[in-house]
C-alpha cells in the first residue's frame, strides 16, 4: 500500500473500524488493507489495538504529570517499580533537573494524591514535582 501513514491515521481514529470501511476510504482493496495491517504487525509498527474512552468518562478522571528526580544509581529500580503501577498512563525519561516524567490518572483527587505520595516514597526517588491536568485541549 502506498501510504501506510493514511492507514495508521484511520486506525488511530478508531481501531475497531472495519477493513472494508478503511479500504473504501483509502481507495484500495480489502485484501490490500488486510495485507498492509499484517505487514505492519509483523514489523512491529502496530503492536496492539486499543480503545479510546468516551470524553465524558475521561473528564471524570483526574490526571497529573509527575516529574521525578532519582538518586543516580537507582533509576533502573525506580522505573521497574513504577512499571507496576496501573495508574501510570505514561513514563518517560527526560532531560533537565528531573529524570523521569509520569502521567498518573485516578478516579478522584484523593486517589491521585495517594498515587503521587506512593511515587514519592519509592526507594531511590529523591523528590517529585506534580502538575494536575485541569482540562485537555487536544487528545489524539
């Protein structure tokens, strides 16, 4: 297929969209779309198919970005511990004063406060700085 990016865009919008629908939108055969998806899966470009939650449900959730400073030699241990947290939507290394940034989502502010406190007390975490998300302006 000429443009894998067009197919990936359609899948990002709705990963449950039918192959026939995508083929019609892209102006190619159903078989071409299916073969392209299988190729992208084999290459590891597509790792999984997921859901996008209803914005009304998401608005009821409370999120924070937590910057985490780690004692130098403990980074691997802290990352391993954080990967077990189901509340984490994202964890990345960053440059600057802090070493990691995590996006934490909970059902209410009390639960979010507990999750942030749990991060701060992990062995190897030196300090944290949290930023609560007030509203989303763009979500892709």
